[in-house]
C-alpha cells in the first residue's frame, strides 16, 4: 500500500542516511520501525488496579446512594452552611 507521511526534515535526513548505510529502502526502515513500536506496545500489560481505601466515617449510614439528587442536595446544604459559618 502506498501512503504519504510528513516527517520533520532532520528526522527524514537521518532516516534516509541510516537506510543508505544499512542498504535498505526507506520503506523497509519505516515498516521495521513501526513493527517494533507496535509489538512493544501490545506486550505491555495495563497497570494493575489499586483500590484506595480510607479509615473513618465518611458516609452517612442513612443516606440512600441510589438517590443522587439527595446527595447533591446534601452537598449544597453543607457548602451553604460552611460558607455562612465563615462570615
């Protein structure tokens, strides 16, 4: 398949010189570089998930977590009370 790519001039010149020194075409060099880069990417395992936990009482046990509107209302109330307490 033929395609066009844009490269910075210094990178292109370095690649062209490398290909000439190793007696390969620029296409072969680009193909090889892409294969190496893609193979490197696919073997990396995603970082292991770590659950962060904290101690203490963070949530009101009577709070229904399925009712987000209630959560938002409580947050607004708390923010309002804190703002007024500072005045």
